[in-house]
C-alpha cells in the first residue's frame, strides 16, 4: 500500500478520497467525488483540496479516473456561474466568475495538467493567477520566468513553476560548490533576481532564471536545514531521539553512509567532538534495536537504513551465511560473544555452520580462524573431525603464519592459552616465531609467553636482536620502546646496561637500514617503522636525545648532526628539533664542515637543458592538459546525477592530480639552480662530475654524468644526484669501492676516473 495521506486539516470526505487512491479503488473515488459535487453550496470552498487531490491522482497514473471527474467538476461550476455555452462546452476566460481567484487558479492549473492542449483551460488559469498575484509579487516573478502561456510543454513549465515557488523569502538553501547554507532574503520581481545570504557569499544576487540550477532548497525538518536555524530541535533530537536524527543525516547525504561521514556531519554543528564516542556507542545500539538499520563492522563501516525492519539476530544470521568469510567470521564472533541466551536462534546454527566450513576450506589461515571460533562455541553433536584434530595437523610454521594474520579484535593472549592446552610442546617454538611478527600486540604476548616458559631462551633471543638489529628491526624497535618506558622483563636486561648514547646510535643505524629498505621495497613498507624510530628518538619530549648528545665527544656530535641533516626527510616532525638539540650542546657542529650542495633540500640543481624539459612540461600542463580536463569536467557534469557519474568522478580525480603536479612543478622551478663548472671538485664525485667505474663482478666499465633530476637517466648515462643510485656515488673518490643496493640486487663498483662534464 502507498504512503499517500490527506492534508492534516482535511475533512472526512477528502481523507476517504486519499485512502481510496492509495488502495487503487477507482469506483469509490468516483462515488466520493460525486458526493462532493452534489453539495454545491460547499463546492467552491473545497476546490483547492479537490485540485490538490486530482494533481496527486494524475501523478499516480490515475488519468482515466481523474480526467472525467475534473471535466464534470468544471462543467458543474460553469453551469452554476451561468458561463457554459449552449452545447455544454468548456468555459471561456470569464468562466467560474463566482469562484475566488485562488481557487480558480488551483483548479485551472490541474485542468491544464490534465488537458495541456485545451487553450480555454489555460486562459482561465492565466486569468485567475494574474488576478490573484500582483505584478511585483514573488509568484508573478516566478510565473513570468516560466512563461507557461507560450511553453511548448505546459506540464513541464508548470512543474518548474511549482519548483521555483519554493524559493520564497525565508527559505533555507544550499550551494553545493562551496558557498554553503543560507537563506533567501528577497525576490526582486522588477529586476528578476533573488537576493540570498549564504555562509560564503553574503547578500548575493542570483537571476530567477538560474536560481534552481545554482541553489538547492533545504526543506524544513531536514538535517541540513536544522543545522542552519533549528538548533533547539537539533539539540532535542541529539538527546531524545538519536535514531530519527541519524535517519535525517542519511536522508540528506546518502544511503548507505559511512560512519566517519555521519561523525563529520554531526560534529559540524550538532554534537561536540569529545562527546561523539559516547553518543555514537549509545546510538548504534538503538539503531540496531530498531531493526531498520544495518551497520557494517569493517571499513568503511557503512550505516544503511532498511525499508523493512530486520532483527539484529536475523541480520547476524544473514551475514553468517554469507560466502564472504570476513562477513561470516565477524557475525560468528558477535553471536558467540552474545551466547545462546541473547541469540537463541542464531547460536545453534553457528557451531554447525562453522563445522561445515571446516570441512570445505583449504586456506590454512581461514582453517585456523575457524578452529579458534569452534573452541569458543558449544557443539551439540560430536563432529566426525574435531577442531582439535585439525589444529594438531598444523606445522609450527603454519601456526606462526596464521598468528601473523590474526584478524583485528582477536585476542592473541587467548590464542596462546589455547595453544598451551592443545599444543603445549610447540608453544615455545610458536612464540619464538611470533616474536618476529610485525604486530606489536602479538609480539607482547609472545614475549610474555617465552619469558614464562624459558627466560634463558628469551635472553638469548633478545641479545641476538641487539647484536644484529637490522635482521629484526620490528622486534628491536619494540624492545627499545619497552626499555625507554621502563618496563621489566628478562630479555630487557641487556638494554638497561646500554647508555642513551648507545641507544641513539642504534636507532640512527636502524633508520639508515629502513632507508635502504625503502629503496628496495617502497615507502609503505617502512613508513610506520620510521615513525616509531622518530618517536623513540624524541622520547620524554627530547630529553632522551639530548642526554645522549651530552655523552658524546665533539667528533661524534658532528657526525650525528650530519646524519640527522641527511635523514630529515625520514624525520619530518622532529628533525629540526634534533638538530637544535645537538647545536645547543655544541654550537660548532653547524659551523664547520660545509654541507655539500647536493644535500641542500631547498635547491634543485639542473642543467639549462634539464630546466627546459620541466618548463615545457609545465607549459603543457597549464596550456593544454588543465584546460582540457576542466572542459571534460563540464561535459561530464551535463550527463546528470553527479553522485553516480563515473565520467565526472574520474575527471575530478584527474584534475586534482594535474593541479597537484602543476603546483609541485612550480615549486620545483622556484628552487632551480644551474649546474656550472665551478661546482666540480677535482677528484671527488659531485655535481657536474663524469665518472668511470668498474663493475667488480663482471669487469664491465660504466660511464655516468652526475646531473639533475630532469637531465636524463642511467640508460642515458646520467645519474640524478637525488636518486638512490646517485647518492651511492656522491662524495666518493678514485679507487673507492661503492656498494650499490637496489631492488634488483646488490652490486660493487670501483671508481676508476673522475672528470668534469664541462671538459
């Protein structure tokens, strides 16, 4: 059944009409309408309501029922006014003279909608409308813009007119492209303009012709409208009806909607950011209890409003039955946690369903996860193959790999406890491997497990890590963090014997190792570890680092200063503070030993030809690519709904990439300094050097010119001084051996000759 409803103040007859329309009962509609027509004394006063009902009936596709009733009504009123012709045809422009202009206009409009080709109905409508609305009224201004009289499609023109009528003074509007929310102040009929006050565009004028393409109406009671001028009601919903509030947010911004977007909208004006977690925890439960919302449990954590209520238990069961293991696993964990009392229908199915999957899945990590879940659920029937038997078939390496892939939320402590019960002989071996994991949470539990089983083994393991930190950087960094935090444990004893000076040097060595890994594996492989190293170096607000500097000799401080300077890109947050800390203890560190030109991050060295290459790329971006992409965005925008417009989205992404690239090129061009012969230092590889080197394995000679980033590549005999390969050679002298570490492997070169590219 439709949700159609009569106006709140409608009488019983009109209410019955809407009920009949919702039920599709044409016969009843006709009977009720005829009853209204028979009451001629009241007919004129009900015309607005009848016209509104008729318009809704036409929208619902009930033309065959509504059109004859409209013509009958028109004829009845015409006869009553004495304005019908002898043959009972349609009335003239003077028809319905006894009916108020507003009601004539309402009936006339729906007659035009039903019979757009009938000029006599249009004439009556136009006459009534002009009589009702003066030449300087907002209604007249909107009417003139639509030019209904001359429009080819009368219905379309009327629809636009109805839409424009919403842009009255006081209406709340929104500009999607950046001007924000605001209010219509005035409709200027004389100038054909609307004056509007927006957040980012105060007291601005827009032509009536264009207003509906520039501004969106925010209906009363919507979330965005409430943000603007219904703060009291918004506050009430936050406290009393959060479910309705979330419903409003989803209605305004899309269904489904990520939790993070709901949060962003809420803290923009409805709730303090500090109160969000508490409020959302409470609200999320209410949303689920309502049955009308589905809330995802993995990124992007979508909140979806449902058309029909579904119990949370039914939703969990549906997800548990999914072919997607991640959805199934998540639902199983929630059902098991709630227990049979909370989920009486779902709980028994979980055990049987997991046991069934256990026999069908081959992926070891998934099998392991199923075993962990089955260990926590009560099975009513004895299975042919138990999870204990399956777990016993795992090798230590397979268990270690599975542990390393534990899903978020799985408590490693419980897993080790289970292993202690089912695989006690292998618990130590598993823990030793788990300690090398990339998960600090798993490493912590493994550390405690090893310490409880064999403290001596733990001490030996940690000593090996301290001796060769590059072999296990993740574990070493974690241990150093424990040491600085003052935590105790058998394996930490050797670290407490090391001074802050020794620990800082160890961390700097690790950082250089991570830089080498970055070259081979990419930034993403090591960025988190680099952040941890930086955090540890700055432990205790930098006091730890400064204490280490105090313990160093002058030469060692200078070396540390150079290392930090060289590694500033990997120490983006604290690098300047480290340099300041060193120079505050020993001001001479930055006064001696001039830093090589190539280490200055504020300069980009290049030849004239190289600069020309990047200038041409900049010209191509500014004159060709950017104008083309802006045109493409405009063309894509004309295709319709931008929310599902792949062409528009793709073009916007390309635009953002090109703009960022253009900005970077412009920034780089401002840093350019040309390479000249004065920069070439005799006997040392630097800017402008030409190097002949021998591959010590193959005996093959290679020739490289050390130039700028736009001057070519190794295949052209050019080394970019900023590239990893270029960095290996810079500063070297004749007969020096150069270890080149690249993703393809490690090579050794001996420098045979150094000359100048300007010779």
